[in-house]
């Protein structure tokens, strides 16, 4: 195979418009590849996007689901990097800081938690995550000082520590990361 063609194919797969090419609605079933979710048990679907490409991802997903007779809660909530919002009436974009966490990341985390806490019990939550999510929304554990956390997080990013290891540290200080959203609302079904 031609290396340029191979690279082009990989890039095309990763474009937000192509993320959900294998997703379809078949009657009242949401299908993705060989898997399906029956939507009869849900009064509504809530779509949340977090990441630098989240606005495009969520719009792509909404476009795929648009032909179905399903109840999607609007606007879908999207958290993204400053100046990455997209004007679409179906989504509400909340911008915050990336790659460095700051007070806007904490405010975004607060809005995310409030949104999730207010969802009806019979809601299917579709969570679209992309790069940057770990900095865009945050809610720190009670005993963690935010200013100190911001300094440590910035120093970690500038160190030679791998992002996987940085996120390992972050998740122990967070109420959101490492399944925190699920712990807030274990009664909801989550699809990510």
C-alpha cells in the first residue's frame, strides 16, 4: 500500500464527520457496527461532548440521528477550548481553558455536574470525548486547593512525564475523571 494513501485513509477516518459513519437508527434501535441499544426504555437521549473537536463530533452525531423518531434533549451540552465553538442551535458550547486548567475549567465542571444531576432517570447519556477533555472540565475533590492544583498541573505538562501518567495523577484529585460522572448518576445508562 502507498504510505501516502494509508496516511490519508487514517486521517479521513479520524475526521469528526466520519466518527459515526457506522452508526444508524433502525426502528427504535441505535446500531453501531454489530452492537445495538434498544431505545424503548428511554424517555430521552442527552448528548454531551467534551473536547477540542467535541462541537463537530456532536453535530455529526446529531446529523446521524436526525432522521429518527427519538427524543433528543436540546440543546446538547458541549465543552470545548476557547474559540472552538460552533454556532448551531442544537448545541450549547461552553468554552474553557486548554491545555492548562484554570477557573474556567472548574466553572465548566460545575456546569457539567449540575446538568447531569438534573437529568431525568430514564435518560440515555451519550458522552462524546475527544482530546483535551481532561483540561476542559474539572471538579476537584473537597480537600484539593484549586490554585495549587493549577500550578502542579502546569508543571506536570511541562515535565517529561507522559500524558497517561499525568492523567493518572489528575484522576485521583478529581470528582469527574475516572468514572466520576457515573458515580454521580449511577441510575443513568451511559454510552461513551
